[in-house]
C-alpha cells in the first residue's frame, strides 16, 4: 500500500508503470495506474529468450506514458542491472526505495522505483535516442 500510495501521489491517472513482474502488476492495480503498453509479462525469461526484444518492449512502453519502473532483485529490472543498461540510465533515475521486512518469507526485500527524467507534459522516452535529442510531443525539443 505504501508503494501504491507513493505512485498515486507522484503521477497522474494518465501515467503508467512497468517493471518487475512480481510487483508491478499489483502496484499498478493498487495505485489505480495501468501497466505501460499493457505489458504484464516482464519476467527476465521473456527478454533472455528473445521472445520480446528490449527495443520492442521499450518502444511500446514508452509510447504509453511510462512514469515509473518498479525495480526488484532477481528480475530483469534488478537495480544493479538497470544501472548498467544505457537506456534505463538515459531516461530514468532511481527515485525511492521501499523496504519490506516480511514480503519474502520474513526476509528483507527492497523494492525500488525509478522515475522518468524530464517530467514535462508530453515527455516520453524513446529507445535508441538520447534524452536530450528527443523532441517533446507536439513541441520542439525536450531539454531535460
């Protein structure tokens, strides 16, 4: 509930979320936000097997006003993996980490939110384009 409340308070109803398949769908439902691109299955195997390429995933997700990525260990969206990938670093930044001490069989679990950089209206991420090079929707260039 704490994560969902944070997402709700820091996004608009039009914004969407994506991320770790164990958590993002539940957080989306509890926060009243949709999953970006209606992409429910973000298990790392989907990407590792090539069923979905990162380019195809991010193209679809970015076109749907993605605001937050839910980051969690043991997922494609593990914080240490995201920090190494150019796309995520270019368009998103770590925002807040929530600690749950009972979620994983009474072991501490950290769930992070990464937020989209450049919060101007119409700002969207674009796979293969640097943030400073991408024009804002309906305007000149997004300089954030």
